[in-house]
């Protein structure tokens, strides 16, 4: 039975095959069931990830227990990743509890402080066979910022080269035009910049945050330019919430296993679409 594995070998396999790995956020048992169903139906590896909010909601023991059990349901290896870890302590707690991959997000710190924090987390993680993702530049939220303002947060290739060398991260989240949440206008990605960054970081995997709502052709091109992991959260949350709403409006049923089922199916369909897209379909 496969256990949870670090994300590094999954990223390496994806890069070798010229595809990306889908990193799907889960929030509760229902969304986890949906992702595992999707991965199973496509016989695909995925990265399951949670933010700190989900950790506060479910608790680390529950998350690791559920994800470990989920890994046994499918043949392909999967990783459990901390998304946007905000501190060394949180990353350490996740590593202690059995996460196999952590992101440390120092993107709001100065370049030097981001390097120092990320390096500390990378040292701890690697000594526990856990993979690490850092972030350089800053991936904003669509509610905070729009238009040309976003470009000032973009990752610079020369900084990226120094960052990966100094921190030894396995993966680097880059700011090249995507943002978190729903996009309000047209999505524009700076592919020239992405190509330069990939050249600068060598075999380090590049990560695209804010994958929800990015048109398929742009996702495909981003993968061609070197993106190896794509994060999806907003569309999954949206599918679940709409599914539950619809279900509750349609019937007075109080058996929540029945009311949640259409929502699980809706999320599974989105997950299938995203995993397929990452694999080039
Ligand atoms: Zn993100």
C-alpha cells in the first residue's frame, strides 16, 4: 500500500514527463473524498494540500489521519502538503505530525529575511525527508490588486537563481501574473519571465498558484515554460458550496450523506478536469 510520499519525487517525475502535478486543496472529508475519487479514476498522483485555516478547522491529527487513509485508497503515490505556511513553527508542527511537504511563504518579507526563514525550514524539512516549497515575488489576491499594479510583485529571474541556491528548496512558487481567488478581468501571464526564471533555477520545480480560472491554453503554455505544480483551491470551494446550496434548496432531506453527495460529485468533476489539464489533456 503506498503511503504519503514527499512531493519532490512527484515533481521530478512531472518535470521529466513534461507535465505538471495538480495540487488540490481540501477543506473537509467531503472534498478529500472528491479528490481521491478523481485521482483514482485517472490513476494519477496528486498533491493534497491544506492551508492553516483548514488546520485550525480540522486539526493536524485529523488531517494527517484522513490523508494517510486516503493514500491507501489509490495506487499512485500522493503527498500531503502545507499550503502557504506562515511561520517556522507551523511548518515544524506539520512536519512533526506527518505532512510530507511544506510551503514556507516568506514572500512578504525582505529578500534576505525570506531566504533566512526558508533556509531554516528547508534544513528542518530535509532532515525529516519532507519536501519544501518557497515563494519569491508575491502572488497577490484578486480582491487586493489588479491591472498593472500586479507586475511590481513579479518574481525576477536573477533573484530566483540566488534564492534557490541559498535555500535549497525543492519547489519555488513564482509570481508571473496569476492571483488567488476569482479573476475579475483577463488573465495575463508573463511567459518570457517564466522561461527566464526556469532557466535560472535549473531543476528546481516551479509552482503556479491561483490556478483556478486560468484558461486552459495558458495553463498548457505555463507547463511548457517550466511549471511543474499547479495549485487549485477557489474552483473546488466554489463547486462544493454551490453543490450543497443546490442540494439544500432542492429537498428537505436531512440525511447529510445524501445532501453532500451532489457536492462531492461536483468537486470530483472539477478535480478530474484539473488533473487532466495538468497532464496535458
Ligand atoms: Zn497560493
